[in-house]
């Protein structure tokens, strides 16, 4: 998608601080971190939101969670971490490209904090 900021990051058109990359997934540091560790994990393929996950693209979501677990270990998040996905306007999704926030390095409250 030509106007999607995350597609542009995945294609290398916009720089990011990458922490992981393979053929299907990119993980990079969030520009406005909400925790000592705050990484965004995105599929390189444009999927607008969780509402658009289907049998032909759902394997990438499992792979994203595998990468998240690997990164949590690499960042030393041994006491736990949070993975967040916002879906749709009321859910707080501001970029219309499926993404997950991996956050850790501090204690979190519920539902905010």
C-alpha cells in the first residue's frame, strides 16, 4: 500500500531502528516508547488490521508471536512483558497496518498503565 507508513518502513523507504527482520516480519523500536523496551512487530505484507486476518495470511501472526518471544528473551524480559494490538478506531489503532507492541522492562497495570 503506497501511503502506508509501515509499508514504507518495511520497504526501507523510511528508516527505523530494526531489531529483527526476516522475509515476512520486521521488528523495530517504537519512536515514542511507553516502556524501557518497546518494539513494534509488523508483517511485511500489508494487512490492515486484525479484522483482515484470514486463512491465507494468518500464519504470519503465529510467526510474529514466535519472534516476540525470541526478542523478549534477547531483551532480558524474564519477569514478563506485554504484547498489545489495537484494532480499529475505537480500539486505538492509528496506523492501518497490523502491528503488535512488545513492551517490557517495567510493571504494567490493567487496563492502562
